[in-house]
């Protein structure tokens, strides 16, 4: 079983003169985000149903813009969530788009859902405590959408 950690911190954009929140995903202590932006909607949706998710994307929200053509494949098993993570994540970095592998990560489903829920609550607190209001990433994501994700129920009745 692997351990998922999600953390958010405040950063400052010198060019745009605004603060924004960077969130990172790590698995077993190793940063998976690697400079990509975490998509909260994709992450929350992956708690609800299996599929291919662009959990890591460009800061503008367009995965293709970051050279990511393949998402993380999320499989739901009885009590676990399995991730098949493309390696490399962005196909530009391999130079040859056909050469990639999937690395497998397995999480306890309950733990997965509660970690993501807690991380979203932590993000909300940080966003509300910061004045002036920071930019959330990806760029089109905002506090109202975050509230919606936090309030949503999972198919099994647990909150995401
Ligand atoms: Zn972009």
C-alpha cells in the first residue's frame, strides 16, 4: 500500500503581483507533481468513480498545454484505489511519445477519500485566511467550486 499526501502552500507571483496557492501531491514522500498543477476537480472526481484523470495538468487547466497527453488511470477495487501513473508524465520530456510506462500506486480507499477531503478543507482555510484573496490553481478554479467539491457526497455516502 502506498501513502498519499497532499499539501498546499502560499506563493507569490512577482510578474502578476499576486499571491497564489500551490498544491502538491506526493506518494510515499516523493513529490509527484513535479512542477505541474494539481486539478482539484479531477482529484475529487477520482474518489467517486474510476477513469482516466488529468490530476496533474498545466496551471491554465489545459493538460495538452503542459504536454500531458495521458492522464492517471484510476481504478477502484473493493477497498483500494489504484493509480497507473504515466512515466514520464509529459510526453514532451521523453522526446518519443510512444516510450512510456505506467507506475502503479495503491491506496486504501477510505484513507484516499479522507486525505483528499482534508486537503480541500485545508486549501479553503488557507484561501480564506489570506488577504488579499489568493489565486487558486488551475486558473479557472475558484472558491465557489471548491465549496461544491467539499460538500459533495460520494456514492457510498462518505464525503469526498
Ligand atoms: Zn497552459
